[in-house]
C-alpha cells in the first residue's frame, strides 16, 4: 500500500511540475467564463441554462477526456522509453501498484479540474431554486418482443419491399427492434389514449403532485394548436400549447375516472396529433435541488473519466507512446461515431458483404462502449431530469472500480512482459 501511494504522489507531482494539471484547471475555468460570452442562445432563461450545461460543462468534459487520455497513454510508455520504469521496478514496487498509482493520480487531476466548473454551475444565479425531477416512462413490452410480434405481419404485408422479404430473419428483426422506439401513435379528435405507469401509485405519496411531459407532432410536421386534458389517479391537467415542443402539464386535484396507475390524454383539439409513447410520454415527480443533481452528474462524469484514463494506461503499458496515442484517439472517435453509423447506414438490409463486416465491427464497438457511455448526465441535467442515485452508483462501481481494476491488472502483466529479457 505504501508503494502505491508513493507512485500516486510521484505521478501527481510530475503532473503539477509539468504544468499539465494547472493548465487543465485553468482551461476548464476559462472555458466556463468564455462559453457564456462566445456561444449564442435563444435569449430565454431556459436556453441560457441549457447552454451552460450542455456546452459549458460539456466542453470542459470533452477537453478533459481528450487531455487525460493523451496523458494516460504516455504515463507508462514515456517512462519505459526513457529507461526510468526499470529503476522504479528495482524497488519493491509491484507492476499493479505502478499502473494503479498512475491511474489514481490522473483521475485526481481530472476530478479537481471538473469540480470547479460543476461548483460554478451549481452556485450560479441562473440555477438558483431549480429543482430536478424523477422521470418515469410507460410500461410497455420490450422492443425485441414487439419486433417478434410484428415480424409475421410485416412479411405478409404486400407493401413490404421484396428485398426485405428475402433478407435474413435476424436482420429484419433487428430493423423492427431498432424502429420500435420511433413508432408513432395517432390520437384523433375527441379520442382518449392511456398508458400504464406502475410507479404512479408510489410517486403520488410525495407532497407535490407529479407532472406529465408530452412531445407532440402531426402528419405534416407543422405547428398547430393542441388542446386536451391529462388524467391520472384523481389528478387533472390541461394541455394548451403548440406541437413540436415539450409540453409539461402540471397535475392538480380533480375528479377523474382514470384507472389506478394509468395516465390518459384526451385530444380536444381540431386536428389529430401524433406522439411516440416510448419517447414522448414521461411522468415527472420532483426529486430535489439542482445542486444535488449536479453532484450526482459529477460522480458519473468522473467515473467515465476514470475508465478513459485506465484504458489509456493500458495502451501505454503495451505500446509505444505515439502508437498508443494514435490507437486511443481512433478508438475514441469510433466509439463516438458508432451509434450514428449504425442508425443512419443507408443499406439497412446489409446486402453488401464488405459493409456487413464493417457494421458488425461497429456494433461490437458500440456494445463494448455502451456500458460506459449509456448514461448521459449532462443531457439529464439540462432537461432538469434527475440523475438517479442508483444509476450514479452503478456507473461508479463499473467505470471507476471494476473496469479500471481489470485494465490496470492487464497493464501490470504487460509491464512485466515488456521488462523480460
């Protein structure tokens, strides 16, 4: 344990003496001040708050990811190339202590550089008195189950393209599953639709009644007036807004005949409206102050930084610094682009063999990085949605503890192997 903290202290001192740590802190704070003067908003309070979170804190986070990844790839590789790593190993220091100590020092610098911008945001007058909300979605069958039910109907439909009918079942099921989240339902005039929320009964135990957030559209993707009522367990809300906006409907006590645990919407407008139940219907319950929410988001971001640093240390342990840095940046770019490539690839039936191979690799990368990047705390914070404690804790356990421990253990094996004659 003593050797671990010595390595940690030596690496931290090196980052301070090389001005890496002070420059990261200065750049983070500088960007927070500059972003409010450089970036243009829609001149509303909501737009200003969203700009600070998404582009202020988001810019700081992106900067730290790239800078710490670059520093991590050289933390071991540069010492090995300068013949200093051998001198360190002459002492009674294990290879795992070297990798884990350097990892902790880099994460400590990243956490310090991120803490100040988060504190500035939490204490900003823009967010004074802001509250975040627990978000619940309707209880629906899984996209996979829906795809399997739709498969026979889709293949029997005369409008289905012949290419789709000739494609493999696995490919068609994947497409149907991918599109399940975007399936629209149309609510005609004077029609009532309902969605089940199993958590609604427990949510109503809070002091303040919940709200319902709806996002409407229509056949021609134009703006129209929307009129209607939202009913939920003895609560009533009135919808009066235009489409293509997120309408948050506060619920108040009122006489309704809605079933327990069910949220209903009745369209009282002059034209039909459309929405996607999986994405456009949400139950909101007040969760707590903005400051606590930004703290939970901070834990998630530091955890993701920890995984990035551990991956950089692993690459640096086995490769030379230029090769490790190039590999790390390519992997970072591929992991960021892979979801868009999978969603927007034009040949969705994968008729080209070369493209099938490329898509298989892209999906593998997407699945491999999804556990790290699946939770987007800044998007939640910008929308006043709660970063749940359970999500933050699981992200910390996976990205800060489990995966870095595994990568540092692999790094230790590479360090020992590289030193063998």
